[in-house]
């Protein structure tokens, strides 16, 4: 089986499961209006999604690395589809939290396996491969958001959950059989990192100070894109964005978010992970500040949202690549799965915390400014002057 066919299948899987994250704001808006639930109540479902889809990854990654990925991917595909179908029957917030949360476990497992295929099959072009796969997750909603929005408006959110869930099953179940790892995974990295780089077990990885710096910045930097995914329609209402502008954003936001992953991956392959991360995160902070101060102008809201999207998807290309660079390929899925749990804290910031701040202070400006400043701090921490590979990786670079 061609490794490019496996990569393409993984990207399509990512496009479908991205509905859970990047189309959520459409469902949230309809649920809040139809069932008269508060913003905080509905937003908690998104926070649960983020927690479920992230904290499952260390466990699913261990299973995939040690026992194979195909059967696990097939089971997860079923879970994803059923999560949406059962969400169509909810009558209380707790029922939504359970059904959406169970489907989210499948989303997280498929995400980790798809990312693992890129890291393991393309050791010399990790940035490009992970960018390509995660492009699917970022850009998938550009195909689905407008049809889903129209379907919800015409048929209600319950029917939308059901039909989209069936669609997920039809696409994900056959493609999951394509998601396999190479039998003899070998290591490689960026620049002069040799193919025999040391493979860190999760325990050894957690003993390096670099991982904690990576984890901290991974908490902060995805928050902007997650905030847009969870709050975009509600945010546009505060800034009084006309419907025609919002429709453009609903299509271009996920497309730009996905494209950023390929661009970030290619640039970081060429110029180095740390330098590229620092540049992207600083510019992301600037764009969020621009949105908070100039978002009342519809054109500026559109412009800064798209700029932030072009930068905000980059962490999902940077971090699986840098984990492979620093810690090797043998345990890449579980190591990145552990690292990916940082997104849970991002989900808390972008979901429940943002909703609480908006309900308390009546504006999205405070969360936007706060995240902007945190991104600028992350830019400093990711600078090559601070973030460097573990010692034995540096030694092998020197001996290569």
C-alpha cells in the first residue's frame, strides 16, 4: 500500500472528524436558541469534547504503537458516527455531554492515529506530512459549514446531528482500514538529525525540561483557533458582523486554519521548528490584538479573523513534528498523545472560561487580548535561544 495513499486517507478522515470541533458553533447556536440553554451550559459540551478527545490519546496512542492501528481506527470511526446520531435525541445538558463526549473519544483516537501515520511514514519530511494531514482537520469544515448551517436552519439541529452522523459512518469506516503504520518504523528529523536518533519512551521524555516548555506553549497557542471554533458565531454577533461577511468567514476560516498547517510544516522543515514557531506565535498575538480593537469594522473583523486562522492552525503541524525530532519515532503516537493533552487546557480556556468571561464582562475583547499576550509570551519561550533539543539529540547532530 502506497504511503501517499495512507496519508491521503488520513487527511480525509481528519476532514470528517473536524466537524466535531469546527462546526460546533453552528450546533451550539441552534441548541441554545431551541432549548433555551445558557451560553455557559452549551459551551461546557465543547470543553468536554476537548478533554475527551485529548486525554484519550495517551491511551489510544499506546495501543496503536504496540498493537496496531487498523482495528482501533475502525472502532473509533463507529464511535464518532454514533456520537452525532445519539446527540440528536438529547433532552438535557447532561445527555448532550455524554453523547458528544463519547463521540469525542473516537475523534481523539482517529486524530492521534492519523498524525502518527504522517510522523512514522515520512521521517525526512515530517513538517510537510503532518501539515498535510492536519490540514484536513483544519480545512474540512470549509466544505461542511455552510451546508450544515443551511440544514440546521431548514430541518433543525436534531436532524442535522442524525444525517451528519450517518455520513460520518459511511466515510470513516472504510477509510479506517487504510490507517496502518509501517512495520519497521525508523527515525529521522530536520536538518542533520540522523536516522538512528534515540527513541525516547514516554517516561524518558517526561524527564526532559524541553517537554514541559513544549507542553506549556501548546496550552496557549491553539486557544485562538479553538475560540473561533467554539464561539465564532456568537463573537460575530457582538461585533455586529453582517450575515454575508459571516458566511465568508465560515468558509474561509477553516480553510485558512488548515492551510496554515501545511505552510507552517514546510517552512519549519526548511528553517527550523523553533525559529518558525516563534515567528508564527508572535504574529498570531498581533492579529488577535488587531481583532479586539478593530473588530467592530466588518472588513477588519474578516481580515484579522482570517490572519489569525492562517497562523492559529500552525501548532498542530509544529508539535507532532518537534516531538518526532526531539524524541524519535518508535513511540511517536503515545508521546504526541501525551503532549496533545495540552489541548484540553486550551479547550477550557477557549470554551468554558471564555464563555464565563463574556457573561461576566459582556464582551469578547478581554479573552482576545489575554490570549494575544499569552501567544507573545509563547513566541519568546519557543525562540531557539531558549528551546533546544535534548542533549543526546544535539550530540548526534554533531556526530552526523
